[in-house]
C-alpha cells in the first residue's frame, strides 16, 4: 500500500513539473536569456536631427525592455565614415546597427528607389504607415543576401526645395538652375526632368557651395535646413513635400540571427517605438519649422503636386520598368 502511495506521489510531482514547463516555467533560450549586448549604431545626421533623437530613443527602449542587458553606443554625423563605409562595417560585424539613407541603399538594392516616387504620400504619417505594407517588407528582404537584416524604416521630414535667389513656381522656373541633389539616380532624374542640373555634393560642402554660388539651391528637408543653418544662404523654401526620406534600419545578419527569438523581438519592438516616436514628433513640428524659417527671413511657400504632373508621370513610367518591387510599390500607393 505504501509503495502504491509512493508511486502515486512521484507521478503527481512529475505531472506538475510537466504542466509548469508547458505553461512557460521551463528555461528555454527564448524566455530566459541572460546574454548581454553592447551594441554600436552609426548614422550620418547631427545630434539635433530627428534620426539621432530616434536612435537615442531606441537605446532607451533596448535598455528598459532587456532589463539592462542591452546597451547602445551611437556614432552620429558620419563619425565612422561614409554610408558605404558604415554598411561595410555593419556587414563585417564591427558595427551592429545603422540608419542608412534609402538613397544609398538603392545603390545596393534598386528596389529602395521606390521610396522616391514623387508625391506618393500627402503626409508623413501615411508614409510611416506604408512601411508596414507587404511590398515595403519585401524591399527590406532584398538585403538578406548581403549579410544584412533590414529591420524597419525611420522617417524624418519630407523633401522640400530650397533656392538661393529665385522663387520657383513651376518647373519652367527651374530650367538652368544648378541644384544639390543626393546622388541617387531616381532623385536626380526627377530634378533633371524639370530642366535643372544636379550636383551630388557631400552634405558638409553644401553650405559653402550655395554661399559662393557654385549651386543655386538644393533638395532638402526642413529639419536639415534648420540644423545646418541653410537659411543663412538661401532665401526661398518651396514646401513641396514631393518625396519622403526614410533611413533604413539595418543590422548585422549573423549577430541578429544568433540572438534568441525573445531578444530579436526586444530589438524589433524597441525600434518600432523609436520609429513611432520620431514620426509623431516630427509631424507635429511641421508648422513650427516653417515659422522658424520665416522668422529667419526666408520666403516659405507651398507648391502642390499638380505643378509637377509631367515629371510624376515620367518617373512612374521609367522606374516602374526598372524593378518589379518598384512597380508594385507605385501601383499600391499612387493615388
């Protein structure tokens, strides 16, 4: 009898242990990771730009969500070199994360040029929502074979046009102007279709180039117009909001895929919070930034999409034929 009771007790204890494990009481890698990480992240913008502020938010979220196991050291303002240098460092594993412009990423994977579809989104919030679409995720997926994981997109302001001496009201007013445009084929093609010429000057050279008359203006966002003090050397700002300007959040593939699923989720969730924070904050600053520039003496005015109808059509026809993902993106978001 005692033997029967002893067997029954053993069975009861075993059952409880199995139940506890099934309910998450086990010690799986996903649920109880003790791994610590000291991440490095690089980007090109100054510390007062929204991308850097979002990177700081990302770091805060990593630390909080991991219980202090994850920390983030940020290298802003091209401290680690050009974007090409940064991507190489991320692929090799000497840097973990990067916020790399979609302009540069389109040189490594052409489908990222889809984001430069002119006048695709009326608001920054619309573009932010579009980043969760299947086609946007497919574009991120094209990085897998490059030793990279595309985590997400991060937005600052939309693109505007700055002109040194001329108020531009139509493409005809842009004919013959020399404009600084990021050296990305889709961006430069859009401007050339207006009759302007383009220069792909490095960002640190832009202020002096406008000041000395080497260029007549530039493609920029309102954030950078303020943080780089371009209002000191240009008189006119056409708020066109003609293109969005996402950075692509990338991470070293080997490192990321070596993390537990739970820790991968921490990283993804932390970045989502940072991306949401950035777009909410930046969208709320639009009118404030316009007023700052007006207070600095700039002529700030609106210029809508109807002015560039021919250029929009030309872009869609050309780039829709370049890559099937660009075509899919245009078909989904062109209103």
